[in-house]
């Protein structure tokens, strides 16, 4: 009779301790496209030795997008998300920028805070790889 009571006590104690969490676990990590992204890699059919530009892009939840070059606003506009196909990708997640004139939709993917926007590398258009910029919020 003492063993089941002891087991129950240990089980309840384990559940109580297991339900505790740290401050790190309560912080929400951004997901999806919304946020700021910094360009890490540029793939294109550019002259050899072309440096990766200092570029970032910010998407908000209202569908607005701002592109920065060397810390200065380069252009602003809107974006729309959809799924479909481009000349270089089929059944892909697509992003359409209001400023794009030659390539209306680009395929994109997000894996582990890495955003890849392919504007059509198979036809000499750039493919850009960005890393998510994480900003810490004060409590």
C-alpha cells in the first residue's frame, strides 16, 4: 500500500516540476515572412567577383515591404503571397512585389530563419538568400 502512494506522490511532483518553464520559453519567435531580413548571399549571372550588396528587406503584416541598400531606403511598396508556378519553379510559394516589372512573382522559401527569394535564376534573374534579423524586446 505504501508503494502506490509513494509512486503517486512522485508522479504528481514530476508533473508539477515539468509544467514550469523559463523566460526563454515564453518569448515568441517570429515565423513567416513578417520581419526584417538581411542579405547573406546573392546568386546571379553577374561578373565574377561581384560583392554581395549590403541589403535588407522588411515585410509587415499589412502587406507593406521596404528594401534597404547600405542602410538607406531603396524602395517601398506592397507584397502579396500566393502559391503557383513560375518559369523556374512549380507548385511553389510565391511573393509578388508591387515594384517588380519584369518578374511579377518570385518563388520563396523559409527554413530555419533563412529566406530564399528566387526571382528566376534559371533565366539570369537573381536568387537572394537572407537571414532573419532578430531584435530583442525589452520587458
